[in-house]
C-alpha cells in the first residue's frame, strides 16, 4: 500500500504519486469489486469510479482514524453499492413473505461447512440482493446495522437476506454433490 508521504503527495495531486497509487492499489480494489460486480466491463468502469472518488476525497483520509487499506476498501464498497443502486439491481431482494424461504440453523455453523473458494464460486450465480448482503457480511465483515445503513434496509432484512443467501448456497452445493455422485 502507500506510505503516509505518498498519500500526502497524492493529496497535493502530484502526477507521479497518483500514478503510483493507482498501480499499487488497483489489484486490491479490483478484487473487492469482483465480489460485487459480475460483468468484466462494468468492473472496469467501477474501478475508474473508485479512483475518481478516492482522489477527490483523499483530503478526508485521517491517518489517526485508521490504516489506509481499510479506508480505500470502504470507499470501494461504497462505489460498488452506488453502482448497483444506479443499475437498480438491488431491487432483486426477495420479499420477506416469500414462501421459498425456510429458516436455517446457526449461520456460523453453516458458513463453516463451506470453504471460501466454494462461496466465491457460487457468488456469481447468486441473486443480486443475496450476494450483496452476503459479501458485505461474510467477506467484508460489516455488521447488519452497517449493511442496513449502506443498503437503506433494516438490520432484520439484512439478517434475513444473509440467511437466504446461505440457504441458496447450501441448496446449490447439495445439487452439485448429488450430480457428482449420481451423474
């Protein structure tokens, strides 16, 4: 990542520092974007939006409030959510009264059954609303309160969407296991 001196140079809009910031941070930020945005071209657009937001808000970064890496990660997640809202994809949340929903056992117990690789594999197939809450909660470790504020939903809706996402993954893993053993 960047040193405090490099961050200060970016704040001063020194071209060499801005270029170094882009080159050193882009791979990390792109990996975050991949968790939220499915289409490759859209990922590239969002990455550009992330850097525009970063460069325009660098003055607000305060070294005393925490390291740079989590700060840029939060800016990136916010840009991903902004993009998804603009695309109206977050309207794909499943209503709470959906009959397809069934309760799940402890989320931690279920999540421990899946490797990170399994989860990432199924993320791209998961309905957008589930995926967004799942990534924010499980991968980016936001609380349900924080997710609620980011997505403009209640903490209860966030918990429900996470439970449904876990059920969705469990269902698809079960299907794959059955296909492997019977196909």
